[in-house]
């Protein structure tokens, strides 16, 4: 199997940019944990960000958590700032892949993508912001293709499980899979759980800017994807799901748009039948449903005005009833949490004609894993990077801006995730 070696001009396989941020510190620990899986049994890597002191502190902390004192001396520190293009260019020239952990990406993402494309480094991010994701595809796809640079977006939770989960469900189905619904449920441990407010901020800006996303999408001139078989019915905003035996809501994240882009790519490049997709999240019992409706109504109202957005950003704990916090979850909360993604697919079994009648086959698949934001996300991001390093010939033929499903359809990423505690199975 071909793999990517470093060279004197590119001393590092990976550089983690934004390593001292809340998610970045967990990515640092995951890279340190899996360094022996790199080309020839070792991964050459560095950390990057604005503050040398903070980066050194993150390495110290990782050394302590993992019992690897050598991290302090063995891992290099690169000072780079989104506001200083020269520093980004210098960072990108030294890396095969940049793991970009600096969000919200709508404000800080593009300069890094631009520097990667111009300086020949691949780029992996964990963005869940459709406006940024699709904007990068529109702006940099052809330039990245010319340079042979892979810009692979949304490589964290929840888009890797959602996007690869749809591909996995299709692979396991005997026949033509035509539609999938996914139900995400998250379990907190005895200490409860919360999410760092960076995700909350992304949601605020995303909703406020939704008209811009619509006009961006029109520039692609995409025809609607063909519907094979019966059209998937959209469910209501809130409903009781018999499938997961709890109340569920429409999933508001980027998954549906990421999956759709992957399905479009696989149809155009590999003549695959596009799979229709609906994404939902389980929220538990009636009390949770009432709380969520209350938070949702406040959010929708305040996000429309700039003073409202300022308040939402300033007091995430208050407006999200403690679900999003500026401090983020504690290590104990992280250890006690887990996620489950159930995929319910329908299609036509082998020999059946999808143009005739309703689907006659069903499949249920499951992805289970550890805490989603700060354990599963680093695992997914790092395994995506290792897949790029170790399986370059299995990636799409040319560089460009890709979703996980488009980039990794022909790779062993799912096997890699299985080995690292993100388990794919057929029920």
C-alpha cells in the first residue's frame, strides 16, 4: 500500500492548527495516542496556533494525561495566526496535512484553506457550517484540483458517522438502497453533559445568515438529485418515533447537506444511485420535548436581531438551559457520555425494478461510539488524516474540495473507525 512520506521540505505529516483551542487539545491527545499508526510506524507532527505559551501548555497537559513526558521535547511548536497570511503559508509549507481546529470556520476558516491550496498542503477540518463548507467548494475546488490538494471537510462528529453511515448502509444492503433516515441519540453519564459554546456560536451565525446560504447554493446550478423509488416523506419538526421509542426532532446540523453533496458526487463520478436522506435526533421524553421547544422558540426569536445574537453569545448557559457552556464539559462528563446513530434504510432487493411499486426491502444499521464532541470527533479527524496518508491511491483521482463520503468511499476508513471505538454494525 502506498503511503505519503515526509521530506526535508515537508518535515511533518500532520500539523494541528488551533491546537490550544477547546477541541484542539483533544485532537493533540488523539494524535499522540495514534502516532505509531503513521507511515513506517511513526507520525511526524507539530502543533500550531497564535500563542507559543498556550501550545506548550497543551503539550504539557497531553504529556501528563497520556503518561508520555517525551511529548514536551519531541513535538515542535509553530506560531501561526489566521490574521497573518505569511505565517499560515510558512506553516502549510512544512506539512503534508493541516488539521484545522480553528472555528467558527465562517470567520477563520478560509485563510487556512487558501494557504493550504497555495502551498500544497492537504486540509482536514471538523466544520458543521454549510455556508463555509459549500463556499469553499465553490471558491477553491478547481484550484485545489489543479494543485492535487485534498480539502476534506466535516471530518468530525457528526458528519463522518452520518455520511459514512449512509455509505455503509448502502454497502450492506443486498439490492438498490433508495432512502435512509438516521436517528441520533446521545447518552450522558451520572455527571451529566454539555457542549462547548463554539458549536452554539456556529448555530447562531448559521441561522442568521441562512439567506446567504440559499444564494450561494444557486451559484452551483445543480439540478435536483433524481428520486429513485418512493419519495422519502419529511417528518414534522417534533414527533414521537416508534423506531427509537422517544420524541425526536429534525436534526438541524449540516449532515443532510453533507450527505446530499456526497450522493451527488458518487452519482456523477461512479454512477451510483443517489440515496434520499432524512436526519433526526432523539430527545427523550415529553419534559425534554417541552424544554427544547422553549429553547428553540427563544433562539429563533433572538437570532433575528443583532442585540439578540449578542445576548445569545454572551449567555449560552442561560438560553440553552445549561446545554452549551463557555467552559465546556469536564473530563468526567466526557468519559460518561456516548452516542448512537441508528440508520433505517429502504430499497429494492436484488432483481426488483426500482421504477415499479414501493420498496420491498429494509435494513437497520447502527453506529455506536464514545462521547461525540471531544472523543469521537478527534478519533474521526485523526483517522481521516491517517487514511489520506496511508491510502493516497484510494482517494479520488484529483484533488479538490470533498465531503467525507466523496473522499473516503473507496478507502478503509470505516475499518479504521471500528478499531478505534466508533463501531459500525448491521442490526
